[in-house]
C-alpha cells in the first residue's frame, strides 16, 4: 500500500482530492473534468472513460455516474501516470525505476475485476514513451495574460519576453479586473498575488473578470509574490486566502470549466528551492522599491519551469539595449499621444451677423500727409503745441505731471516758473 505505484496510495502532492481537470485539463467529456478524484485509480478511471473512443456521450455519462466504476484501460492509466509524474518528484523517480519490470498489484475491490491490474500497470509503463497528453494548452505560442504587482514595474524595460505573452503590472485588483474586462479573451491567465491583502470587493471584481475569459475553459494559475521576512504574516495569510479563493471558484455549482491551479498555498509549509516564492531570497529589496531586472528575469524563469507541466512559454531573457531603447520610444510616443488627447480641441467660428470693421492702413509718415494738406512741418509742430496747451490740467498725462508739467510742479515751481530744489519752499 505504501509503494508509490500502488493505485490506492494517497499521495500528498496536491493533485488529488480535487477535480480531474487539475491533473488532465483537456479531458473530452465535461463531466469527467468536474469529477473529483482521490487516488490514482480514480484518476485512471476518469481518464479511461473520457478517452474511450468507441463510447458515446451517453455511455460515458452513465459510467461516470456509477458509484464504484471498475473500468480502466491501459491508455487511461498511462495518461494518469504521465500527469502524476509531471507533478510529483517521488512518483517520477518510481516510474523511472519501474521501467521494464512486471508488476503484481493487490485487489482494488473486494470483488474480482475483469482485467489484470498488474498487467495494465506494466502496459501503461511501456506506453509512457509513446503517448502525449491531449490538448493544446501546453503548446508554445499560446496567448498568455500575465498579471504582476507593482514590484515588477521594470519588467517591460528589463525583460525580453515572447510576443504571445501580455504582461500587465497592476496597482490593485480593481485595476486588474478593469484591464481584463477591456482586453480580448485569453484562455491562459497567470496571476501573481500582490504583496498586501486585497479587499473583498476587489476579489469579487476580479472573479467576474476571470469568469469572462475562462468560464467555458482554459487555464488559470496563481503564484505568490516573492517572500520577504518583514511581510511574513501577511504573506502567509494571503496564501490561505488564495486556497479558499480557488476552492470557491472550482465548486461544481459554479460551472467553472477552466483548470485552476494554486501554486501559493502549497509553499506555506515547505517550499522547494526551485519555487518562484523563495528564488530571490528572504530580503530581496529595500522596503517597497521595484525589483531590478535580474530579479524579475529569475522570478519569471522559475515560474516558467514550475508551470511547464501545464503551460509552455518561451524563455525569459534580459532585454538588449536596442529593445530597451525601442520600448522607451514607444512609451514616450504613448505619453505624447495621451497628452494630446487631453488638449482642448476647438476653433473659433466668425459671427456672420457681426459687421466687419474696416480699418484703413497706410505706410506713409504723418508728416507727409500734413505736407500734402498744404501746411509745413513747422506749422504742424506749432499747431500741435497750441492744441496741447489748450487742454485743461486734469487731462495732462501723469508722466507729464511727474516731469514738472502744468499740474504736477506746484511744490517746486514759483509763480514766474522759477524752479526750487525739491523739499524747499518759497518764503512768503
């Protein structure tokens, strides 16, 4: 019973006590994807029924509804083995050690079955080299939406990633939910949790946005933000919240057909050195400053390796100088475009009912015009002096008063026009 290849062994790798689509996301029958499996036999049973080509949907549904179904094919068992060894290191080592051997398996039920369990295991082990898990969710080039918190703000400038990957750096989950409602439909979404607990309202908004993309099927992966000693309590609390969030999403009554895998709560007690959560150490940055490019590349590479059993991505590499300059120019152009959008866009329309004022323009000097009228320049100058002298004192320009004009020099002028120094007064 304790042997890793025993079909009734309870493995604690996190693959069991969940719906079958967690291990095999592309099972053909929808009821097979939503059926919960507790051990390898139940997983092999569900895979065998779903992938049985000679059965119709009604026959498959009848067998899946059976309480103690005994059906198992070597191909279905091989699919279950392949899915299990991709997730569990102990099971993968047992599979490698068992190649070329024959097995005798104890009885699975108190009553006899119509096939040799040990023979099915031997055949399935031989088929592992020739089978491939069905579906297209693990192909390179699939459009993937990757959401990360603000600590990864430099990802666009420092990381060279595949064009099929759309990376969104969110401020909070309200912003992420709004972004998911605006973009096109993605069938593969990876969410890195923030470094602070999101509110309940933002979780509901994000759930609605995720259902828009993944309700009919797809892949949804949750990853923790990098572990930090000063944030240990909140980091652990968010891991438990993530596990509850995933359980709520995958309840059968919600009909959520996508594969949801939680890579957060599995590292609360033990975390392997290859996991993204601790690949940056326990104190990777100063307070809340953004991670540097090398740290972001390392984290994304560990994430890619961890989820390679269900989703394949191209390698993340440091961005070259040419790529940095190109993205810098694109961001500058985007800022200019946004700035132009806020500029007022209006123009003045002339009022047709308003009469135009015809202004007469001339390039001749005033002296020329006076000469043409029959007077000389001296006569014009004397007449202008007479006109200025005829103005009353109240109309004299203040500059003239300041220079000692007719109305501004009574304190420093005598009756006969004699000047006195400022501050001295004429004696009576």
